[in-house]
C-alpha cells in the first residue's frame, strides 16, 4: 500500500509572483547585480553585458526604474550621459541576489565548452 503524500501548497503569493515577473526577465538580475557594484553610465552597462542590445538595456532599465529599484540621473555635458544607481529598494535586494549567485555557483552546471573541430 502506497502512503498518501501530503499536499502543502495552498496558494500562490501574489507579491512573489510580481517579484519573479520583474526579476525573471532576461537581463534584469544581471543589471541589478552590476549596479550593486556601484552607479554606472548607460554606455558602461552596455559594454559590460555581453549580448544585450542597447534597446533591451534601455527597456530593462526603464522597467526597473518604474518598479522603484533603479534611479536615473541625466548628466549635463559635455559629454552628455545618464547614470543609473540602485535605490534603497534596489540595494535591499542585494543580499538575495548574492545568495542566488551562490546557489547558482553550487548547483547549476557550467555551460558546456565547445570543442574545436580538427
């Protein structure tokens, strides 16, 4: 006779769903992780994140700003520029992101290396 498994999930937490909807988007966590190191200009972020387009970076930064995690400051020139920094709310997510990074390092398999064809 197989014992009956107990069910523990009762409901989905709406706040957790909102957090993962925002942070689960590609590049959002990477951007926040970089900004945890300190404020950065748009151009620096674009150069630092391989594979992200400027359009995607702009979209993600705008979303993170609307969510209250990132602050945007336009610099008078020359040269003109925009600096992004984490808000208090954005900095508060830092310990969680660092723990997630530790988890990924421990439990996620590294990407497979491609072999060169002879």
